[in-house]
C-alpha cells in the first residue's frame, strides 16, 4: 500500500499521529460543489460517463490514492478502491456519483464522501483491517442517462441481461455499449461479474434520507429496513403529426390527448392503492413544435407499491391509457424498462448495526438503492442521514454539516466493527 499524500496534496490530506486522514465529508462535498451544475434546471446533472461524472470519478480516484487505496474499474464501469488485497469476505461501502437531471448535492455523493472520510478516520486510528475494505462507486444508479436505475449493480449481479444493457440508448441515441467504449471499457465484457460480487462479504451504503422520516423521528441517523418495489414503464402513443392551424379538431389523431389522460389516470388509480406512489416525471412529444400536432408522445411511468401490488396498478393504468388512445384513434405500445421487488435488508445485520449505533431507529424507504440490488446476494445494510427539507431529487435536498459528520462517524464505527 503506497503512502499517498505528497506535500502537493497537503491541502487535502493532513498527517495525524495515527497516519493519513481525509477531509470531513462536508469538506469533500464542498470540493465538488461546482462540478455538473445545471444552469438551466438548477441543481446538478451528472450522468454516467458524461464530462461531470468522469470528473467526479477522477476526484474520487485522487482521494482514494491519497488514502493509499488501489483503484480499479470493473467490466461494468463501477469503480473500486481497495485497502488490502481484493478478495472474498471484503467489507464494502460506497454509493454513486451520478444524479437525476437537476438533482441535489447529496444523493449519491454523500455516501461516497462519507466512505472516504470513514476510511481516512480508520487510517488515522491506526492498524490494518482484518478483512479487505473497499469503497465502491456504482455506475448509473439513477438511470438518468440510459433509463435503467442501478445499472452498474444490476450488471454486476446479473439482474439485467448484458445484451439488453449494451443496447440501451440515451436521449441522443448513443448506446450504453458506445458510451462504455468511449469511457475505456470493453463492451464485450459488460455483464455479470461473479468474481467482483464474490469478494463482497458485507455491503453498507450510507445515503441522504429522501423524505421526512428522520425529521419525524427526531434522529440524525437511521438504519434501513426495507425498500419498496419499484419499476419504470415507457408508454408510446402514436397518432398523426400535422399542422396546428390547418387541421380541424375533428380530423386529428393527437397523441398528446391520451398522454394527458394517462397522467391524470396515474394519480387517480394510484390514489386508490394504499401507500402506492406513481409518477409521470418525463413526457416527450415528437417532433415537439408549438405549431405542430405531435406524431408521437413518449411518457415514462415510475410506479412503486409496497408488497406485490405494482404490476396490478400498472395493468390498471395501461387499461386506462389504451382506452384513451382508442378514443383519439392513436396506437399505444407499453414497454417495461426496469422492475425490482420489495427488499428487506438483512435482519441480523440491521439489528447489529442498530445496536452498535446506540439504538438508532430503523427506516423504510420508497427510494431505490444499489444496496437493495445487492441485498439478495450478500448481507447488505443502509444508513440514512437526516434531510431537514424532506426534499430529494431536487436542488432543495440537504443535510446539515453536523448531521453529515454524525453519519460519517457512524459509518466509521460500522466499518471498524465489520472489519474485525
Ligand atoms: C433513486 O433514487 C430512485 O429511487 O429512483
Ligand atoms: Mn436518487
Ligand atoms: Mn441515490
């Protein structure tokens, strides 16, 4: 292990009596505050393999090197920084650096920054972990570019077919295979990675809380209990593109009408299912001119129902969309883009971490995470840090510096405990 932290890096890494340590998680987040700012939408737009996300990967690799970690990128674009020889039984922590369009500063980067800070704190405490320890940055957690959330962890675990993943397209028509090649990966090697998966003994992801749970509980930190089932569906309505002035209303087949009816049906039908969440956050008419009746409208549905009710809700929404399309003489195709079952994190690990952290509460979430993709394969856990706005996937997402440091300290204790 190289002792990084040359004189040139002293702004970032200080030497303490125990060895190298990293800046606080808040200071790390401040370092990346200008990367990927979205001047049009507000917040951050950092998408897998784009300029901002690659800059963040570089920032991560620099800090990992200064901590003496050895960094490698796996066949699916996930980055691993190792303390000790990579091998089975490793304790792994981390999160992601990509964002939703116009997202907040904490969703993803908080987990990565806290992991670096925690490793720095462990280094400063001295000693070497009895197990290999790694920080991982997963690729395309939000699905903000290629549409499938947690793409890097799904590929790692085989939860998505490799060929299907290679053929995913971003809004510009670039395939995941092409973007991966441009980022230096071999597209032929994209796919399940049993060796990388087999090294993970335990996975812990720290994440900003994405709702009001910890405000209501009055606690800065919680341990994750469950993640509700969630999926994405793409509805394409096809009508007849035409002139907005020259086409009488009676002569139109306007796909915007069934799309609008579907948006309303999503809210109405979801309201009838206990605890369901269903959202249309993206609607794209083509060609998209003010004086042009659209020829097609693509509408993306995000649906999440605790337990097993997601497909039944989507079936009802699909029936409403088909009826609205028929009324306007339009065609409809519906394609599922992703789907994940409800996940309960490992009972034993949850109880162990809750006890270690002094009895912090457990929290269920409606947000998806890489930890939930890993959970069926390896014991996995999550730590949440309070978000005083209760807002996420928006610029208002926040965590107070004191809570950020409490989260990083909790992660440090958890990693130290797991590495024994
Ligand atoms: C990711 O945060 C999601 O839940 O969509
Ligand atoms: Mn998110
Ligand atoms: Mn996230």
